C-alpha cells in the first residue's frame, strides 16, 4: 500500500511533496505538474525537500550496499536486526522479496514482525511462518531452483532491491586448470584511458586498490578476495586489463581448484562487467 504524499506550501499557488526521493509539484487546484518549475524548486521549501531527497538517496544506497555485503558475506543476519530496520522504507525496499532461508525454510521475504518473526512466500505462493531466527541470504549460484523463484517473483509483479535472482552467475568450467593461480580469459581488454576502466569498476560497486578492481567474498568460513588488474598508471593514459585472480586473507594467490562457487561466480562477474566496457572495433 502506497503512502499518501504530504504536500507543503512552496510558492504562491504551488505545493511540493517528496514521492520517495522524487520531488513532485502541484497547483493549488490539486493538479500535479509533470515537472517542478525552477522558481518553485528554488523556494525555501523546495531546497529543504531537495536536500532531504538527497539524504534519502544516500540512505537507500547504504542499505543496498549493506544488504549486498550480507549476500556475499555468508553470515546469517540476526532476526532482531531485521526487525529494527524493517519499518524503514529504505531498508524494506531493499529487503522485501529477497529469497531468504529461515529455520530451514526458503521463501521470498514479505514481512518481518517487531518480534523478529518472518513471513515468507513459498514456491506455491503460500505463506510460511518459520520460528524467529537468523536470516540467511543465499547467493543465486547456490539456488538450484532459482528459475522457479524468478517465476514466483514475476507472478507477484515484484522486484528485488538488490540483484539476487537477476544476478549473473558463472560456474567454474570443468576443464579449468585447477593448479593455476589466475584466469586470463579477461586479459587484454583495451581502454582508451585508464579512468574509463576504473569508472566502470566504481559504477558497479567494486573497490580499486593498487591497480586492481576487487570484491571480497566469505564462503565456507574463509574470506577470499577476487582481484582483476586494470592498471596503476596515469588515469589519462591507455590501459589494458590483465589477469583475474583470487587471494586469501594472507594475500596469497589461491589455486583455481580451491576457489568456491560463490567466489568464482563473483570474481568472473566483476571481470565481465568491467571487460564489457573495453574499446572495440565497433566503438
């Protein structure tokens, strides 16, 4: 159920409201305008609401980033924590409709009570109410029936706040050299300027350090870091991508045969997203 907009006077004959994080304007006769006139946006009320909208955007981004870290962290989230954040619209928009596991039951998260009890939608659409307990966010590479959950999500005309079911997954090829400590499938991608590659990494939420784009994954009680070489020269100079590798907590390269399914999938996903922006003959 949508929350009614709260309209506040802005300029003579105009009122403003925040629709989520979007500024809306209406005339005194109740007619909502397609855009906000410049003078109304520059009013005291307009500036206050615009600043609030920016703060809400930053808050939503923090919620998404935290929830995605839970997806990659492999650690169940305490039910009490979800109960505290669920009433917040920013948090609820991120958490609602994620596939979660609670007390051995798997379903789309639809509700969290103040006591930490979750309500899930099962694959048949029926409601599941497992006992209060830690909530796990399974990575899609670990969901053998991910397509069925996508179908349920579509049937409910719902969307997920972070890419879980829509996330690209990559399985380790059977023919991979298990003793190798790096993958060269995404090496040799040329960028006209290094900053183009690093900007693409930042766009998808990857951290840059020492010339590498990185993503950290916790799996099976161990933390691995996938690293994809982009370059460490002048940001304005041409760059060419290098090897994708995984390192352990001691910064030691891990043999490909020892990389778990989540770490492998996330490392290859990172490399593919960045490599796709390379300079090509058609561009």
